[in-house]
C-alpha cells in the first residue's frame, strides 16, 4: 500500500466512523460537503493543523470518485473553510 493511500485512509477513517456514529448520511455532494465542514471545525477546535484539513479533503475526493469529475468545484464549502483556517493561522503568527 502506498504512502498516500495510507495517509488518506488515516484521515478518512475517523471521519467515516464519525459519520456513522452521528448517523449522518452523505447522499449528495452537498451533504458530504457539509459533513466535511463540520469535521474540519472539530479538528480546528482540537488544535489540529491545517494540513490535516487538506489531507481530509484530498481523501474525500479519493474515496468519492464522482467528486473528482468536477475538479476544483467539488466540496466548495470545505475548501473555503480551509482557506479561512489558513488566514487565521497567518493572523495568529503575526
């Protein structure tokens, strides 16, 4: 198993378990996008690094091939969340 696959499984596994535990269903891309945003907020408030957020988004795209067809348009709210996270991180460093 390649290093990227291992990293993606490590990022997506806890997210997937959380979805099941919370009984969240991601039938549509919007459902998945909202769930990813909620998970990213959890990671943020746990003090995790923004790199974890990027890895989760990449893993979600890898696990859901239908999203890859849309390229940069998929998981738009999650991507904006990461953008805001990066801005906050830069602001805190200055």
